[in-house]
C-alpha cells in the first residue's frame, strides 16, 4: 500500500480540526464523507476542496471496498458498535476519544482488535501537540530530575466575539444526556488531560475527586481531582473552573489550560493549549535561579495534524499507532474512577473497574 484511502465518519464541529492533517498528507486520499445530515457532508467537501463519495449510512461506508480506513468522529455511545463493525469489515480504525462509556465496552472492542488484521487507535490530539511533546522530551531527558507533581488547570470562559469554531447546533445534545454520556466535561474534555498525564508519568493506582454538579449536566465546575501514580512518588492534580464572565483569546473553543510538571531539579510549564490566554512562551523551564522559554509551534491545530500524520504513517509502515486499546482502557478507568470517588467520598483504584 502506498496510499491510504480514508473515510471521515461524522462531519460535525470537530471534523474541522481532524480533517486538515489527512487532507495535507501526500499518502492519504479522503475518498468518502459520511454524516446522517447529507448537506453537512456536502458542505465539508466544498470547504475542503474535495469530491468524495457522500454517504448518510455508516453501513455503506463499511461495504465500500475502496475505503481502507475510517476516522470516527461520532458520539461516544456509538463507538463500540462502529469500531467492531469497521474492524470486522477489514478497515483500519481511528476513533475520536473517549473510546467508550464503559470498561465492558472496551473489552468488546479489545476482542475485535485481537481478531483484526488492521490497525486500531483512539484519536488523541494532545499527545501530538508540540508544547506537550516538548515537555515529554525534556522530562525524559532528565532536565527537571525526578517528577513529583503534575498540575493541569482548565478554565472555561468565553471567547472574544467573532473568534472560535462554528459549533454545530446538535454538538452538545448527546453530551448533555446522561443516558448517552458517562459524564460531563471531566469525562469528555478531561480525557485529554488524563491521557497526557499518563503519557508523561505512567499508570495510576489511586484517584480522589470532588465534583460539582450543576443544572447543566456537562459543566461540572468547580471540580478537583488528585491522583497517585503507580510505583512513583508522584501525584497529579486536575483543576476545572468556570469563568463565564471572563473573555480569553482563542481560535477554537472557549477553554484555556496550564500544565506544570514539578521535578527535583526544576519545573516545566506548558502555558497554552486550546486557548491563548497567557502572553508567554509555550514551554517554560524553571530552574529556580533561571527561567528559559522554549519556542515550538503552538497552534492547537498542530496536535490534530500530527495525530492524523501518525495514523497514516503507521498504516503504511505496518506499526501500531499510539493510544492503543490497552492504553485507552486505562485512561477510561481513571476517568470513571473520579466519579465513583466523588460519589463515595474516598480514594478509588481505577484498576478495580472491569
């Protein structure tokens, strides 16, 4: 195979970020778009300057022998059936995070992956965002010594008028439905942060959380989560806050993050991600007596493009892409553990979820 023929399944808001990396890859042809609203798929084809087949039925995509791989940008509750169906149809599968809503569903997916001859991964743009990648390189090189604390702060605010993505009207409908989603923002957006922390440091054996519930199922702020990493003298804290009257800069969603890894010799900061609130270098090394800024590409879109390139390259090289089913299971366990911890007001071992 010298080219991967890809179908993008789901042409909603997030497709505007996931598609460019595939469209730019010289060894990828986007040959099909699928969405239950045909006009939406046709609009994306026009925006992207391509002439793919347009499907409104996922089954038609699976029956199309000219499709080698699918990028699933669909609601989470649909993932297990769609992943298994694609693998059984002989397609390579990249699936938007979160992988599913329960560990039992992941086991079903894992069984299909074990039977398949094609590749499977969960799409995770944060693991390809250049400032987060640079932080991982610095950490692994021992620049700040042995890590003892990871802190990830998330604040939801509002963007300046005229900025940000055009959000599809139904983008949050299923996300606000407890029957369709395992949690609110701590589950849906938090997945990014949990995957990042585990990629940086390792697996988790203890989760303690305080979660605020509001009338809006998805908000869950203010909330705080604390982790202990298995086999490490290292903790992580995740903070979620809402600042509905604060305006921030950004090109995508009304969210801003700040990351910190504290080590025995110093600290690493990642000062921006989804938003652009702080006027600082994207990566900062703090050594107590000196502070060094590190410039790397810092447009959030870079993570999506890197993730797309990685998936296509792994198919062509016959390599397993990052964020495989086992890692995805562990991230999901950590996400589900926080809710049980908050409900029972006690630490939870995420590995107890099966």
